[in-house]
C-alpha cells in the first residue's frame, strides 16, 4: 500500500521522543511518508488523518497505552501492518501480538528496544523481524 505516489505511510506512536525521532528519520531516509504521535490518544487522531499503511507502536505510554491502541485498531477494522516495540519484557510484546491477531491485525512484528537500524528496516519492509 502507499499514498498514491509510491510511498508507504508510517505512523510512529511512541512517547519516547528520541526513539520516535530515530524511527521517523530512518523511515524518511528510506522513502516512507512519516507522521508521529507522542501517545495513543494523539495517535488515534493522527491515524484517522494520516491513514497509515504501517503503525509502529510502543506498548508503555501515558493516556492510551499500546494495548488499548491495538484494541482500538481492531474496533476500527484497521488494515495496517503493525510493529510493536517495547523496552520491557519481550513476553509483553508477544502478548500484544496475540491480542492484535485476535483483533484481526494479521501482520504483526515485535521488536525489543534498543532496535538496530537493520532490524527496524526489515520490519518496516515487511520482512521477518
């Protein structure tokens, strides 16, 4: 999918400003159209405005966390590739992956922070992460 000009659209939802900036810079460098949100509440608005193909989502955030955001994506009937990132126990990421699958999001990658550029690119391109 793309926005009509060949660029896939990436929405970064993460309250860690440094990590979000890193992901946005990598995305832009590799020709993704990029938008970001500092928490899940803002992420919901950006999702509706930006219509991303890919959502990179942190799990632990204020206001609306990643689990709530995944549940919301399911109720929206979203058809996006989801990349879940966490700096905590990787089991939490696998739990999010199971929830996403239960909500109809079939393409889910789980990454653990810190994330290397090569690993991020594989996930952004849809390769096995």
